[in-house]
């Protein structure tokens, strides 16, 4: 299970260019309206996921994804922040990617996408030249993980991302954490 931070609209194209073997992609359901993504879905098998405010639908999609991935042996790419965070610190990680990896017994392969502020277009489509770096971290084995320790495991992984983020972008260390989704069910971090 591949995971990364999500800083820019260009992340999806960047991750697709990494040619991760036999990997499907989770993408927000709200992106279905973009016809290029509908076409791309035919090639890379996107798993569209509802927003956090729909926890029952999300749990159903994760259960279906687990069955499909187990049957095919494919991997999956997700962004555990649950949203694009173009500026500032990483958002708190949701548990879906970690729960899925644990249930499948797949290792987590984390990588950090460093998009310098001078290059980052955020949610826009304005092209800017510059250097984007992908930092692959050591794979994390999930066999033996237990559900009751999942929050602690997620915190450990988030700590690795933050350590790298603070080294690459020292100004982030003094910034406030992004706020979670203000929807009534934002407490749904407990479900996949």
C-alpha cells in the first residue's frame, strides 16, 4: 500500500509517472465530474471514495477494495491526509490506508512529495517550472498489527512524514495543524 502527502494538483500525474507496479488509485468521488479522470479510470482502475462525511459509504468502498485487492494481488495508492493540503503542515492522517494495509497484510510504502512553494500550483492548473522531489521512505511491515494499536501506528508513520517535512520545509514546524473536515461526521477517523 503506497501512501504519500498531497500538496498539489500535479501529485496525481507525478504518482502515475512513477509507474508503481500493479497499483490502483484511490481518488475523491468529487473528481468523477472531470472527464479526463473518467478516461484515466479505464487505464489505471481508480477507486472513487466518498468524502469523510459519508462514513458508511466509505467503509463499504474500503471493504470492496480489500476484496478486489486480495483477489488480484494488486496494490493501491492513497493519501492519508484525505484532502489536498497545498500550504502549511501535513493534516492529521485518516486511518483508512493503514486499516486496509493491516487487513491485507501488505506493507506500507510511504513516500513524501516535496513541491517547493515557488513551483506549487495548489489546486490551480498554472504551469510553473521547477524541481519536485519524491523521497521514498523505508517500507513498514503491517503483519502482526492489531486494530487496538492502529492509532499508535498511524501516529508513528505521521511522525516520520513530519520529520521529513520539517527537514525539507523548516517553516512548517511552527505552523498550526490544518483543521479536520468540519462536517458533522469528521469524527469518522475511526473507520476506514
